[in-house]
C-alpha cells in the first residue's frame, strides 16, 4: 500500500460501470476505459487516487491485506470471503441481484426435499449454499465450480445450482427454473481498517460523497 496514494479496487463490468457515478460525486474521474485498455492500474484526475482492476471475488482480499485502501464488492463475494478486517460503511445498492436455487424444469425439487433425498448442489457460493441447506435440514453433496453453474444440471453433474440471478434470462435460456430465493445481493463499499486510520480525512471525504450519491430506488 503506497503511503500517499489512495487505491480503489474495482472489478471490470457491472461494478466498474455502476461505481462511476459514485466516483463522479466524489469528483473522481477515471482516465482510461477498462474495456479498451489492458492496463490493470488506471489513473484518475487526482494524482493521488488510482483504480486497480481485480476479479470480483478478489476485491475483499485486496482490501483486507492493504493491496487497496478501499473497494467495491458484491455481498456474495464478501460472504464467501468473510468480512474479518474489513470495514463496510455503505450498502451502495448497485449491481443488484439475488442468490437463488435453480433446477431443471423436469426435476421435482419439492418432492426431493420432502422425501429427504440427498441433493447434489453445484455452486461457486459454497458457504451461502451450505448454510442455507443446513438451516432447511437438507443434506447436500456440494460440487464446487468457478463458473457456468447453469451447465451442471444439464449434464448430470448436479441436481441443483446455487447462483446469482438478476433478470432470470440465463436460467430460462438453459431450461432451468428458480425454486428458492436465498438472499438479495447488492454491492458494498469496503475499506481497509488501517488505511481508515492513516488516511482518515481523504477516505472520509470519498465515503461521504459515495453516501450522498447512492441510488434511492429499484
Ligand atoms: O465474471 P467473473 O468470473 O470474472 O467474476 P464474477 O462473475 O464474480 O464478476 P461479475 O463482474 O460478473 O459480477 C460482479 C458482481 O456483480 C457479482 O459478485 C454480484 O454481486 C453482481 N451481480 C449482479 C451479478 C449479477 N448481477 C449477475 N446477473 N453477477 C453475476 N451475474 C451473472 C450470474 O452469475 C448469471 O450467470 O449473470 C447471470 C444471470 O443474469 P440474468 O440477468 O440472466 O439472470
Ligand atoms: Mg461474471
């Protein structure tokens, strides 16, 4: 963590896009477009503020260990990573979706649950899935995947998936149906606790500006 620089960790795609208006409210403008540049460190209009581009699931790690002073992370990634050492001052209400259970249209989920069958569940979100099925009293065999969960029930790898859903179009396109909504997800501002002490004033200003620009509805 370079001492005088403020480093903000973001992931490319929806989180980057939806964070731009919040940065604008803080007077921060990113000077390069991540979709056009191969750079992983992007300068801003402030010489002492930069953006680093990392995988969405790596944002909590960067911020926890001080590779970045602050970051924007989906609640899904935060829960899976654990929130130790992270200050989470704001629910930014961006990049909204939900974590759901989905199965093939022709799989009788209700019946499987009622009968107490073991359920084979494929997911990237093993902590969320484990806790959810344990609370329901359903025994599961967990299959850890890193992407394209939708394929698992179609190939016989799993009976069910636990994945993020927003419009539901991806499920529909793959003949899957949502059978449980586990939790609503949005992205949070996360801050390194040591940085918050060392760079208090500048980080506070950014946090306050973000707070003033959080979308109110939907
Ligand atoms: O893509 P990559 O493997 O690099 O990482 P990632 O998928 O973790 O990152 P990214 O950038 O795709 O998502 C970052 C964050 O955005 C997630 O951690 C969520 O908090 C949030 N978010 C909001 C979503 C979605 N909506 C979303 N719809 N993340 C992923 N999706 C995917 C979902 O996994 C599914 O494959 O979109 C598909 C479903 O979308 P619908 O609209 O068809 O339902
Ligand atoms: Mg993705």
